[in-house]
C-alpha cells in the first residue's frame, strides 16, 4: 500500500511546487509530483486514489483567467508522468476509488445552477479516461437526503460530516453517504 499526502482544501498557486507526495509502506517517499492542469493559475486538490497498478488518480478544481472553476481528474503513472487528464464537464469528484478491474469511480456533483443542483448522477465510472457508466440519480437520492437534514448540501458532500467515502467492493465499489448515513454498493457490470 501507499500513503498519499496532498495539499488538500488549500488552493496552490505555484506550478513548480510539489503538491502530491507518495510514500511506500516503509515510509520512504517514492514520488513528489506537481498536479497542475495546463493553463491553470490555481489548483485545489480534493481526493486521491491509487490503483493496483500504482496509477494515482487526483481530483480537483483548477481556475484560470478564462474560467473560475474547472473540475478535473489526473491519472499519474508511478514514475510521475501524466497518464491522462479527464475533464469531467462540470462534475466535481469529492471521492475516488479504483475497482478490481482498474476502472476509476468518482462520487461527486455537478455545479449548482441558480442555487439548485441540476439533474445528474452522483456516481461515475471511467475506463481508460472515458465515461463508461453513471449511477445513483441525484433526484432519487435527494429525497432520502432531504428527509434527514435541513442543510442544503449535496448527498456526496455534507457540510460538517464531510465527503462521501468511496472504496473498492467485490465487483464494483461501495459508497458511504454522509448526508443519509447510508452504505450503498454498486456493481461494475
């Protein structure tokens, strides 16, 4: 296993300063890397995951003179080279996990529109950088969520209780929702 240290929740403004450090099980640092989408002026890292093949996924939001917030996910090889960058089309991934097949799962939300969450799926699965499937419609999930809280938070990100917790599960992933205090398993097939 690996210990991943990221500059979380603090926007970084220097593209030449490592904001991701990976240590092996003995504590030896094996990678210092700068996660920085092209054209970004600031980067805020949100979540990380490491695959069985030691590919590191990092989600975050970048800003640039052209856009206030651009959600992204970068997959980084163990040697620190960029495998791919996934532009998620406004979907901000709060939690990441790789399943046993190597697919990357993201739990998150679309950006609010006029103070409301637009229709979207809370869980996405990517293979080789391409969107393969989406699960957990926000509308269905939101009904449970609104029954348990008075906060206007998202089911994948609940105010004081934090972000959704996403982990590999047999044949897919498991998701803990802090908003509904619910464990949900979703299969890859």
